[in-house]
C-alpha cells in the first residue's frame, strides 16, 4: 500500500498501485506522488536511468491510476519530508504502467480548500478519495464492529427484519413502495423495526440487535437524512437499568475505538427535573443548571416588573462571559424565542440598580461570580392572572413549562454565542472533549397535538405507561380529544440517552399486555376497528404469551459524527442526501416511465389537480 514503506524497507523491491496525487517535472527527474487510502509515496522517474519510464511519467495527469514497480531508496537527508510517514524513502521506478486514465476532476482529493458541498456530493467518488473521508469511513466501520462485538458478547443476536413491510408509527411519514402483483397496495419502508423487534421477543429471541437502516419522510430540517442507521436493540424481562447498562457498555466500546474513555454509569434525571432545571428534555450538562429565583422578589417587585408571581422566574447563568457592551446586550434579545407568555430581562445591571436586594439574592442562589452573565426569564403577569384560582388547573403546568422551555432555549443560544469567547464547550482535564452523557427518564406518555386537536404518543404507542398511571387511561375515546384529560399526567417508562445537549437515542419498556395496548390506542383516538385494521396482527401476537420486554435505538450516524468531530451527518455517511432529500450523484428521485407506472396501476396527477 502507498502509506506503508519506511527506511527499514530500503533496498527492497516494491509494487505500488494507486492514483497520481501530484506530478512534479524537474526536467530529467519526474516525481510522482502515488496515493491510495493509506497514504502517499514518492516515485522517482529518472530520464538517465530509464528514458522510456521518464517519457511515460511525463504523460501522467492527476488521478490517473498507475502501477509503479521499483526499488525502495532512502532519501538524501536534505530531501526528507517530515510531514508524511513515508517521507524518508522514495521508490525508484523500474517499470511504470498506466492502468487507467482520468479526466481532469472538478476538484482534487489533495486540494486544501474544499469545493462547495453540492459539487462534493455530485462527484462523491472523488470526494471519498480524500483523507478525511477515508478516515471517517474507517472510523464508522470500527465503531460498528466494536458495537457488534460488544452486543454479541452480551448474548445479543443480530437479526434482520424486513424493509418492505407496513407502517410502524414513529411520528414521521412513511416512504411507500407500490406492489405490482397487488395493484393499489403498498408496502411501507420501516421508520424503525419496532414491531418486528417486539415480535422477536414474543418469538423467544430474548436479546436482539440490528444495525439497521430506517426510513422517515420528514419535513426538511437541516442535517436530517431520510434514511439513517440505528443501533436497534430489544431484550426480554429487563428493568430500564439493564437496558441502560447495555447501552453504556457498547458506547464505551465505540468511544474507545476513537480513543476516548467515557465514565459509566451515566447520571440520570427525570424528564420533569430536566425541564425544571434546564428547560429542555436533552440538557447540555456542560453548563450550569438554571434556578427558579421566585422567592428573591417581593409582591411589589412582581408588580413593578409586571411579572407573574405564580410562574417560575428563571435565572440563567452563563459562566465567565465577562462585561457585555450595550450593543452586545442588545444582541441577546433576538436570541429569545419565548412566545407571548414568557418575558425576558436581559439587563441584570438595571435590575441590580432598581432592586438591589432581589438581585443580591439571585446572585447568591445562582452561585454567580462577577464575570458571569445572568439573564432572567419570567412569566408575563397578563398571561396567568387566573390559573391559580380554583385549584391547580392543567394550564398552570403548561404555563410553567412555557417559561422553563423559553429559558432553556435561551440558555443554549447564549452558550453557543459565547462559547468561543470563554471556551465553554472545550475540554476539561486531559480529555480532548468533554463528553457529558445523561439518561433522561419518565417522559410524558402523551403530547397534545395542537393541529390535530388530540393526544399523540410522545415516544411511540408501544411504550409502557407507569403502573401507577394506568387508571388515568380509562377515559377511552372521549379523553383522546380533551386537552385537560388525565392523559396529560401519564408518565411513561421511556428514556433518552443524551450527550452534550443532543439526543443520541430513545427507548422504553414496552406494553406486553393486550388490554393495555388497546387502551393506549383508544387514548390516541383510534377506534376498535381502526386499531384492528392497523395493528390487528400485533394485538393478536400479544395474546400468545408475551414476555415483558424493552429496548432502545441509537443513531449510529450521529455517534460517528461526534467521534469524527465532524460538523454534519453527511460527513460520515458515504452517499448521503441533501436537505431536500436528493441524491445528487445518482440524481434520485426521478420520474419513471409511463410503462412502469402502468404496470403498477399508478397514475400521476398533475400538480394542481
Ligand atoms: N423504535 C424507537 C425509535 O426508533 C426506539 C425504541 O423505542 O426502541 O425511536
């Protein structure tokens, strides 16, 4: 290979095959850097020693594929290249073959400046020749192997599940595949193997995993791929902690391949606590938690500030930001995305002037140092004049939630803005990256869908509610459309693994009893008939001796991206799609022929019809 020869090989014969990375013509001497995925080696063609080879070498262009046969020679001390591992030797060519010519590529793998991403994706085969991409592909391979062998060592079997199947709800649209033999019928590509892996537990497989492609037709969002890879697993009889232990085990193995030791077990926090302290269900633990500083204010303060005393008053502290200019303070406002009901006090200095006692209490409660930035987010007093009247209504919680999450979003936006200023996100100690993992547990089972005016599954409908919340499920179809139904308070045995503010994966303990699964379908507004039509096979399977079971799925692409230190998922996926779900290299999707459509019994409607 082109990256392996060293001084100790001097005098040996060698054959190198690869691409012409660079050619330098010095008259009598032509130097060729020949490259493969392992590196480059300099090949020398000397006119005096071998005029025929020299002539051939003069014809070489970038990215020609060649074979060079020759003798390894130690370089003169003044020509040693310390920047590359093969820099102490060169290959003196005795034979040179051009295996294939190449057109001038739109960009070169060795270029230091990257072309725009569209060009990179269109000519992905050239782009993948670059060192960085080869590195990412190798890393991805090693990470996958490490995960596979860890899970196999724990008794998991990798079992394939179908790609042509029927819809499994994970909250996105399905990609559909028309059936030719049954015109008018469609397969759905799996959004995840959820039902198959549960059925594998019913089938006695006990521990399943799969590194598997999932397909979700979601609205355009930056850095999402319509097909992506999950590390999907399921096991019988686990407590959540057992699932977490398995995940911590394979993540340790995966991170180790990239040279990182991670600390396990990961800390755990309930969803409610995460919202209360971080205003997010995927808190970035590299930053301090927020504090509810309601008690720092008197009734008069609340009035003067037009702040609602019944709602949280959140103090966000971003360490070591230092003094902010007037202009910089003004830049905070646009970062605040809180809607109507949450209110921002970005000028702590002013607060300090007008309410010195309250400000001092806030500083103390948030353990703020002098150069820390403090920003306050509170509830507008107009908003919730009523919620506390007549006992605690569900909206009170919703208003609380709105203040927490508005503060949480601002906390992250501020940290990102000031990250470079005070190295907030940089390593601590001698680790090269500060990896802060976290388990977030006990998610709400349902989410109110404002558009559909009904409850939707927060994770997916196969997640088990907490035993203690089972009685809240008996509202049937009426509860399904009532935003104030007890469904709001149902907590699930669902958990997410979070790293530095990013969700790496979600899972849950599942429902294994048919009667409860039915109730959940009803709570989601599905009639008995609809439930049977969509999930009859599954409801039936549940009746034949289903062991309690649970599992999780983590995004492989995201893990590799983090380990590679890459900026986008597209950097670690060999053939990714653009944000508009287009493959620029093969040019997909495309229209198909009339004949193909006819065979499938499909007619395309004009866009406006
Ligand atoms: N099927 C779920 C998902 O893809 C993961 C799980 O619950 O295991 O998000």
